C-alpha cells in the first residue's frame, strides 16, 4: 500500500499563524490561530504553547509526511519591521519549527515567500501587492475557501496568513513531487 503524502504548510507569526493540510496534493484543512489577545496570550511563551497545542491536535488526526514553513524575514526593508520585531519573529519561528520536529519527528523545511509563490504558480510583477495577488490566486483556485471581509471591504484578520500557508503547502508539495520523480 502506498502511503498518502500529507503536507503541513505553516505561515508563522506572533499575531496570527496560518496552517494548511494537503493530502496527495488536495487541500483538505485550513486553520487560523489568532494569538493577538493580550489577556489570553500575555507572553511569547503563552502564544507558543497555544500553537503547540494546535500542532498536537493536528498530529492526532493526520499522518503528516512533510512540513513546510515560510522562512522568516532575513533583512530590513524601509517602512517595515524593526530589528526587535524581526528578532522576535525569528525566535517564534524557531520555537514552532522545533515543536514540529518534536511532535511529528521530522525536520520542517523552510521556504522563502518569493520562492513559494513562484513554485505555486502565483505571478507577481514588480509593483504588485503580493498579499493581494496571493489572495486572488486562492479565490480563483480554491472556491471551497470562504473569504470573509470586514464591513469596510477588507479581508478579515488572518485571511492573508491562511492564504500564505496554502501557498507554502502548495510549493512544498510541488518540491516533494519533483524530487520523487527525479
């Protein structure tokens, strides 16, 4: 019997983490784990504990064979995250990566966002809003994903994280498929 390829794709953040599960190339489950509530998650460690609990829940119901994580930002960009934010995000990414190794018994692979989008087939030209392009790609290719909007017409918090996790899972699935056929 051939074992199913079950991929977990993660877009990790200290505010909202997106997770996607694909079985043999088909999207089966998506999750948005919101850790922005400072009363519920007052510390870095409470946020990490919550993500770990969710990963343990996935372990109970899925035989994950591959894990792909969006690589955290490696450099500064004008007008974006501070050094402290980048450092915290990298720490959190490392902690969650370790949880994946510990829980699923495998080393997750990191994929840069730009590489993942290219692998998944999302065309982004210079000047395009990457988040909007990824959202439109998900809307066009995964009609089963219900995108919710705020009263002002913007995607609800967590939508972009969810979409990014789908792209990471798709890219990882493509990489696995290519390495298995060569």
